[in-house]
C-alpha cells in the first residue's frame, strides 16, 4: 500500500501545468485611464483564435489582429485559444486604443497580461 501511494505521488511531481488545446486568459491593463476599445497585435506559435469574456465585444481577422470594445467601465478581457497551453505564451502588443469617451490614448501606459 505504501509503495502504491508513493508511485502516485511521484507521478504528479512532473506535472508542469495544463497541456493540450485550450484557452489562456488575457486582460488589458492601464495605469492611467479606463480603456474603451483597443486594437491588439498577437504573435506566437499555436494561436488558433480568440473568445470574448464578460461584456467585452471582440472582433478578429485571423489570428494576428484583435479589436476589443468595452460595453461598460470594466476591464477588457478575452481568451486566446491555443493548440498547446503548455507552450510559450503568445506575445500581445497594443497597437491603438481609446478611452471610454473615444479619446485616443497613448499605448505606452497600456499592457496585456496573459495567464494560463
């Protein structure tokens, strides 16, 4: 019995997190203003698509450009669909953004956090 428990315990030690196809969570972060809409550039292997989360509206053309539009004052959230969640996370850059009044924002104060 003790050997059986030890074998199951060692089997879980090599687990490096979720693997296979799935979604990575992403959120647009701003240190200064509420972001109303943003254009993002996504690069990296294995990206298969995108999904809106919550009240965020999402528009995409393929797997490299994404437009997110907020329906309220909450954060712009979305999922990046990938062929292997254990692979390196894609790189996401902010191309253009506006605040909730549709005034242009500088992209230097914006970033996108991607989590497994």
